[in-house]
C-alpha cells in the first residue's frame, strides 16, 4: 500500500506526493522522508520532528545529505 502526503506550495495550493521512505539517522533528532511526484519525475528529501509530518525542513548538513543519498540509491535500485 502506498502512502501519500500533501505539500503546500509557495502559491498556496496543495500537491499530492507519494512517500518513498521514512527513516532516521543515528545521532540526529529528525525523521527523514524521501517523497516523489506521482509520476516519479522528481524526488525530494525533507526532515521533520515528531510523529506527524507537519513542517518539512529542507536544509541539511553534508553528513545528512550523504547518508540520505545512500539510502535513496538503495531504495531506487531494488
């Protein structure tokens, strides 16, 4: 079963996206999410705090990006 989230765009409209994976990185307080356009044309990375996906944060340090990229490659290649 696929999971979906709605993203609020800059123009105030909402866009439905498919959740690819949610994961944690040891030593970080965030949960990370990789999600994609419904046609899988673009993939996105964000992080959030708490159990609910409410406020997505899109600023990352180098370690976060490197680890998330490795996870992304592993998910896409399977």
